[in-house]
C-alpha cells in the first residue's frame, strides 16, 4: 500500500454512574425526618415568641409595680429654751416628719412606729409615734411628737453639752424613726420588715432647725 491504512480508533464511552433504586421506606423515612424538623422549628419558634411576650409583660408589670421605699422627710425640729442656762428643767423636743408612699399600686402597713432621738450616739429621748396605720399609694402621712418628762432624758450635764455646741453655732442631733412595714399589692401582703430612717438634724442657737436640714430626705433601710 502506498499509504498506511488507518486503523479506526474506537473511543470508550465514560462509564455512567448507576442509579440507585431506593426503596419506598427510604423516602418515607426522609419525609418523616423533614416533617419532624419542621415541627421542631415551629414549636421552638412558638416557644421563643411566648417567652419573649411573657418577658415583655413581666418587665412592664415590674416597671408599674416595682416598690419604692417610704420617703421620710424631716419637716421641723425644735428645742425651746435652748438659749436658757437652766432650760433642762422643762426641756422639750418638738418634731414632725412626713412619710411618703410614692408607689403607684403598692400600699404600706405600718406597725409599731417609734422615734428615738440621739445626741453624740446616746439615746436622749424615745416615744411611740403611732400604733399602726395603712398608707394608700401616692399618700403622705405626718408624724408629730413632743418629747418631754419621762420620754426625754436631759440632765444638767447634758444641757451643758448642748450649750457648748450652741456656742460653736450648731447642735447636732439624730432622729431615728423605726417601724414594722408590710407591702400590699392588691390582695397580697408581704412579710414584715423592720424599717429604719436616720435623720441628722442641726439646730441653731435659738433651738430651731437650721434651714439646711429642713425638708431634708432621710436615708431609709430595712433589716429582718
């Protein structure tokens, strides 16, 4: 032959992957898994939505019902005759404070309200203010008392100490108002807590409260 006879080249076709024939149970299983996943997602979504709504409602309720402590203010404090050398014979301490309930929907039950007057960390006067009372929300109660005689322990030596402080311009006392307090929300009452309110008070040489102490808000704390 003058020309080489070309031998036909036969190209092998690429082998195609065999299709697997899955059983009906396989597809049923996949459908169940898919349905279970969807139901789980729906249930989780509903739960998270309800949790969010409950959280928002609880937060709103807390904002509207969160309890504020009673607000105690010293309005007046007077020791008549402080300018007299022997005033201890008829010594008196006259004071009034206000107890304010600033809550929107919480009331207070006050039991055994008492007042203690301190001078240089010594109790010089004590008296009960009121046995008990209920204070409505957004309400102010005036507590007034005159300490004298058996309720006031002022000796000549103590009066001399008053006079020495008076010569310096200010005599400082501390009024401690205590009470057993319960909180009331609708028909629910809390347990009793002991409230303390410490009011530092400065009086001028004539025995009247200094302007810088008048209407001062007193710190309030609770103990068991």
